C-alpha cells in the first residue's frame, strides 16, 4: 500500500487515468486531477479504476465526460490519498459524500 506520496522511480505512465470502457469517447483525464503529482502503483490504479467503474454503475452514469464523473473521480482519488485501497470502500465512501450522499445539517 502506498501512502499517497510520490513514488521515486515510478514511470509517468503509472499516473492514474481511468478508462472509458462503456463509451468510445476519450478517457476521463484523471491525471490532471491529481494534486501534487501523486503517483499510484499499478495495482492501486486497478483498484481505483474498479472503484470508479463500480460507482458509475451504481449511479447509472454512462457518460465519463459528465461533470459528475469528474467529481466522483476526485472523491475516489482523495480517499485513496488517505490510504484506502479497497474498491468497495472507495466506491461507497465516494458515494456517501455530497453531491452523491446525504448532506449533513449545519450545526
């Protein structure tokens, strides 16, 4: 498991890009969403991709260029930066955060 910090010696190709498996359009440009050039190992990328695809499926969101897909990707990346790698937990965690999850009442 990585800590979310850049990995020395990791090729630039290991930067996260989530594929568009259900469409013929371009990939969601997740790489530009990563703050501080955080790199993930290949097995982490696969887990993030799985979480992203699972969450899109649960939302019945097909268009990977939809602004909500970008928001979803950002949330998954942030959860992964905190150390989570389980695709189910990443998916559920992202879907529990607004705009997807219930809003918390103001105190």
